[in-house]
C-alpha cells in the first residue's frame, strides 16, 4: 500500500540521501536546469546523477500525492484518477499482446505500480529496470505486500547500458520513463537489443508537439518548468521520438497522441479549477494543505531542510504541464507501438 500519512511522507523525503545533505542535493539538482542557469548539454552529460537525485528527492511526494503509479492517463467521464491509471496500464498490456508466463521488461519502472498491475492483469513475470536504489527498495517491499515478489523483481541499472543478454524479453514497455534518456536513439537501440525478434515494445512518452516554437520565450519557459519538475534533460518532439524508434530498428505499427479525443484531458488533476474527492491531494486545496504540512514538518525537524524547495519545483512542473497541455497544446503524451 502507498505511504498515506504525513510521517510516512517525511520519513521518505530524500530517499537514499542523508537527511543533513538533502538541501545540498536540492541545490545541485536545481543548478542543472535553465531556471538556475543550467545547460541542456550538462544535463545530458550528467543524466544519471541528475535523475538519481531527482527521484531520491521526489519519490515520497509522488507516492503521497499520486499513489504507486507515477504517470498521467486520459480519462472517461465518471472515472476516478486511480481507475484511469489502471485502465491505461491494462490498455498497454493488451496492445503488447502478452501471454501468461512470458518475461516482460518495464524500463524505468519507478516503485513498480504499473509492474504489479500488469503482472496481475496478464499473469506475466515482469522485471523492473531502475537506476534509483530507494525506488527499488520501496518497490520490493510493495511487491512482497502485493504477493508478486516470486515472479517480479527489480534490477538496478542504466537503461542506456542494460545488463541483459540479447533477445531476453517477450515484451518491453516504458511509461513516462525513456523521456529521461539523454539520447532517445541509444535508449531505443538497447530496448531493441534485449527484445526477442518480432516482439513488441510499447511506450507512453512525454513529448512536445509541433506547436512548440523554440524561438518563443513563453514556450521555452513552459518547457523549462516541466524539465526541472520532472527531472528531464530535454523534451523531444513527437516526430523525433518516432524517427528514433525507426532508426533503432523498430517498425512503428501504431502511434497516437493520447490527448486527442480523450473525453477528459490527462492534465485534469493539475487543473486548480477542478475538485475531486477521490484524488483530493492533487487538487488546489490538497496541494495547499500538503505545502503547509511540509513547511511544518521541516520547521519541527521531521522533514529534512530542502523539502519545501522540492515541493516548489514540483509545483513549477504542475504549472508548466497544465499551461503546456491546456492553454497551448505544446506538451502531450504519445503512444508508439513498435516491433
């Protein structure tokens, strides 16, 4: 079960970072990004350090506010956020065509929410690949609680250099994860290598749409807000991701911008004009309460110094995501399926 209380949130803040070093880690993380004078090439050259720091700092916040699956989903009317996330994961499993007993790889698996859901839905054995020790430790605990620890596990490794033999997996998927890669082509090549011939790779990928204008300062501001709040070295265009898949050796069977035609938009939970009891913590009021709770926890010493700074850049990302999705159609989630 997800960490539900204030003390659970406080105990996880900083992940594997020593509590008295959290503020220093926040400052180092911030300096990678445009808002603090950082450069794209520096983020790409140091992506392992940047992404690792990011997930040490934010995982407890994600689990507290979002649950075990750290991703968005388009929604049907009358569907809760949690229901939409589960359906999103089931849809991915169905598109992959996985069968009971097959070996599946989750690339950039977080604490394993989708891994457990897909394993139970499809009766498959899922391996989660992750670079962050804190998330792996937390994921293994949740696997044990869910009863999938005998068939599902985690491997600590960089998805740019996977420690697997060629042709190992019957299916591979990535949910809002390969956007952390410094080089999409290199990442997709590794996925192609470990996937059995003729089998499928499916992904939900964070992208900028063709409406993005790199010369537009407001567009660049939105992009920078998303990058710092999501731990991204860059955000590629949808066309760049699709071309990289083809260059890696995949045939793109089907691709769709999931924001188009959705009854309710993926960014709805971030909209401050929207209220939901089932996902209260991500509403404007819920975020206000969490913000003040973190301030109090840091003041009394239960949360490490720097915790408020982490929440601040997560709020920055929420604003960028909402503005990019709602107001300008700059940012979206594309679903490519390749084999």
